[in-house]
C-alpha cells in the first residue's frame, strides 16, 4: 500500500524555503527569458508551471523546475530559425510528449550510471559559476542577465573579463546593500535567537531591508540610489487586455515542419539529461538521503512542458541553482517547490510594482551563499584525499562545467571515469605472480571475479610472454564471470601454443565460473564449439565442467 504524503506536515520549514526560492527564481526566470529572445512573461509562466504542476507530480522532495540557462542558446536559435514564438511553442509541446514517452519506457534509469564524483564535481562547478556570475551584480555591474552560466558572454567577453570590467562600473549603493544582506543572511544562520524565527527567512529580511534602504537613498537624492538596471525588472500590465496578450498559444500548423521536430527532439533530450543530472544532485544534497524515481520525474517534466507550451511558457527542466537554494534554505518536502510556484503566480498578478523595487545586489548576496555551500573547499579536499581515481574525474568535471557548460563538463567527467574503470579492469582482471622467473618456477595467473572482453588484450599479452618449458596454473577459483572471448583465448593457448612451446598448463576453478543452467546435454564433456553454440541459445540445463571443456 502506497503511503500518502502530507504536504502540509513540514510547513514551518517549507514555507520559508519556498519564499527564498521564489525570490531567487523571479529574476532568473526573467533573465533566462530575455537571453532566450522570448517574451519576458514566458519565463515567469515556465517558473509557475515548474513550481506548481511539476512540483506536485514529481516524487523529488527538493528539486525545483523552471526555465533553464542551459537551454537559452537552443531556444534563441530555435525561435530565430522557426520565425515565430508560437511555432516554437509547438516544438515545446512535442518535446513534452517525447519526455512523457521516455518516462514510460523507463529511460530515467540511466541516471543510476552517473558517478558520484562527477555529480559532486558538477555541483561544485555550478557553485563556482554562481559566485563568479553574481560578483558583478553584487558590485552594481548588471550588464549580464541573471541566470547566465556560460563562460563566454555576449559581445566577446567572458566571465573573467566581466569581473575585471566591474571595477569600471562599481555602484557604491549596491556594495552597501550586498554586504548588509550578507551580514543578515550569515547572522540568521549563526545566531541562536534568530534561528528560532523559522517562519521568517533571513532572505526575506535582507530583501525588505535592501528595498527600504534603496528607497531612502532615492528619497534623499543620494548618489547611492540604484538605477533601474540595478533592480528587478518585471513587466507591469496596466489593463486586463494587456494581461490577456501575455498568454501565447502554440501554432499547431507547425507540426508538419521538419524543423519543429528537430527542435522538439533536441529540447526533449537536453532537458531530460539536465533534469536527470539535477535530480541526482538533489538526492546527493538531501540531508535525509531520499531517492527520487527518475522515470516519474521524466513524466512530470513532460506534462509540465506540455502545459507550459499551451500557456506560452518556455521549456522547463529541473534546475540546480534553485534546487540548491531550496535545500540550503531548509526545505523538507516538495511543498516548498509548490509554494514558490504559487508565490510567483500571486506576485506577478498583484504586486509587480513592489517586486520591481528589489535590488539585484540583495539577490546576488543570497546566491553567493548558495554558491559557497556548493563549492566548499572541504569538498575539494575530500576528493583529493580519496585518491586520483576519485579526484581527477571530480576536478575535471568541475573545471569543464565552469569553462564550457554543464553537459560537456559531465560528459568529460564520465569519460574520464570510464577510462579509469577500464584501466582498473586491465590491472585487476588477473594477477601474474612472477617477480623474477627462473627455470622450474610455477607461474600463477589468478583471474579476478569478473573478466570481460576488455581484459582480452592484457591477458593475451601475458600468455604470449610465458617462457617455453614452463609450468602455468590459470586459476578461476574466485571468478564468477568470464567472457567467451577470454575462454576462447585460454583454450587456444592450452591446445595450440602450450603444446608447441612445451608449456604445461593446469586450469583451476573454471567449473565454478560457469554455472550454466538449462542444459539438454547428457555428456559431461562437450566440444568447445558446441559449448558456444549451446550457450548462445541459453538452453543449457545443468553445469558444464569447464575443466573438461578446455581439455577437449
């Protein structure tokens, strides 16, 4: 019987964290929409759907969905190529259907193969990106859109050149608000009497003080007053008709356009991979160590993208920055995600003018702390102490995420991890116990628990270097699996080369390694060729004595 989850059981912690995620998500939704060349409200719509719909359908307790920075280049190119935003929405609708199908065929299980050190490297890389990207906003240089994660920026600049440029655009008012906000946020986490105010998050206090302080600067005519570009910039509809025009629906005549399908498949694949990575990351940072059904997550994302497209929203994914902010704010359940979506909906309808008074410097302070928690020096130290096989994929992923993008960084980390696994297999598939061979010595070759085709080259080389007139024991006592290629190789060595080189070969433990069931044979001795023919059909009904097999 499936236990029902009471969404309101952790409201004391979920409401404050939902409020924090709302404050972080608002400028990110707007910034990503702007960078994508889409209507600004399309980002807000996507955030609302990601919070309420995906938040409710998802089984993840911490994940937050919304428009993703990783899709901005794809969306911008797609809107340009397709020529109209409403036709692009058709592609998003189809992408949602594809994701739904991926969930039903259980494609989400591929997330189980993401190495932990790669996921941790990705999180640390995202943390560094957040810090590097928010520093200009903290000092009042707001040329880059909120939510940008790319190292290369528009106009030929990059993350580092933007940091150098900020010294030419320092806004003293932004610096004061940033440091004051950081002081409030840190104090709220450290001081015991402030920790008791669970329903009042430090982020909300920092935002209110930031708004009040800037209003004082404005009213006194101070040079510290922030300009419009230093504040949240949410469109403000002045009439019901204007608000109705915000909702753009898909133009389904584009279904026959091959370009629409190419865009749809691209969005579905990229969004699904980013979602699975984010879910793995969310499970890693979950204090309670709960695990998410990734197949259900893909279905939830698919339904979310379908509804988002019907309302004129951008494609959405599970996103790491908002998920990290959710976790670090103390969220206990997915109610926090739903609350953030509800707050987005209520605020943009009722109080957009008030929201436009929020300084980006305050939001930068919130994100700087989120970034630090993701990229703590202790995390790097932890993987360094684990040795090169853990540290190299971790640090490679971290650097590649910072200097390229999330998907390329994770791909590099996984490739390096696979190479290390292959190298480890080559070393551990067998053990050749021969320090200095002398005439009459017995050479022991001990096979590991699993010997696959990847070990063929190394074992072949070892067998070829065995001296003439020697004695060899090939031991499979501890082996539970040997690939057919390796068995074939040993058979050829014993029956051909060993005879011509006067090498005495003894085999041990091969029967244990080949407990093949479903045999129709009655003889204890079958030919090598017949073994392969029968094994491929998987019709053996009893054990085959592999020692006899190789002696044939």
